[in-house]
């Protein structure tokens, strides 16, 4: 991780005979200055205890890579994503993270700064998820194009377009197509 010392990657080995009293005496590393929550297939109560404990220090930075709820796979199996981990740490720590990924502006602002000269009015955010990809575009003043290969489709667009909720209406993209391969065939608005 870019030369930054880190802990918490992989599974935490926990003594199965430990009690809640043992958990209350976990060693705390005073060098920890940030908690970064990303996808972790080894998420555990032990890691949650550590994260919430470090975040009880108001000077400890709380970063999240994204808040995606599910991975966009077309199977019957539901695959929870990073948002599950982030939400657990938010609740346990009673803190809000700085979210680096979609739909928050940080990612676009970093790209715009790195490449310079990006005009939001002439930029299209292409994505397959309304709550992350399309909201990133809307949050940054970009045109938006939903590709129906992910979590959302035109039925979701219609429901949001005619919703009485202003929040849901924000999730309506400017354009949509069935797949990225359809770009040459025209875009629907």
C-alpha cells in the first residue's frame, strides 16, 4: 500500500475461547491514524471492534472506498459489496466516512485535477448502476448514460422518473442503452 504501514488485511485469527472481557482488552496500536474500509471478504466482529475503537479518537481519519450495496452479477446469488462493511463501521463508530468512490465527487475531482481541462458540460459518465455511477455524474454536473448490463434497467428509470421522491428523480440518467456494444446504434433518452 504505497509504503504506508497497514494492518487488518486478511482474516484476523481469533482465539475461540476468548470472552467479551478479553475483547474489551484488545491491544490498541497508538500509531493508527486512519481506518480505511474497502471490500473485505474476511470482515468480522473482531475487525469491527478494532475499527470502532480506533475511530473513537476524533483525530483518526475514517475513509471508505465506496458504498456499493451489491456486486452487479446476473445470478440468483446475492453478493453483498463494500457498503455492508462501511455501514457496519459507521453504525459501530457513530462516524461518517469520507467516501472516495462513486457517487461522491472526490473521484471526479481527482481525475479532473490530474488531467486538467475537463469540461463537465462536455463529459459523459457511463455506468451500469443508478445509485453510484449515475449519481456521480449528476453530483459532478456531467451528462449520464446508463448501460443496462448491471443492477439497473429502463424499468428502474421509469419508476424513478415518475416517483414523487425528489431523491429518486435524481437517479434518472440523461440517456440509456442496453449494452455498451449498442453505442453505435444510437442512444435512448
